[in-house]
C-alpha cells in the first residue's frame, strides 16, 4: 500500500474508551483513501493503514 501522509489527520478515540489515562485504546483517522489506526498511548508510534473499503467491511462485522 502506498505511503499516506497523516501529520494533519484528525484522530479520534472511541467514546467507549472510558476516558481514563490507563485505558487501552486505539485512535482512528480517516483520510481520502485509507483509515489509519494507532495506539492512543503512543501517538508517535506505528500507524496501521487500511483501505477504506476494508475498514468499512470490518466495522460492519463488529457486533453492536
């Protein structure tokens, strides 16, 4: 997958994360062609990117 520049991305954390400092959460940012995911406690760390279509299929399969 081609590299995507995410420095200006608007990251958001799940509303179900609890909001505490010790929560294990991920943050998600949506770009034009990909969805990026990172560890909320290590914002400068690795970022995983997925094609938007794959992310949509993943989210559709998550039980509510």
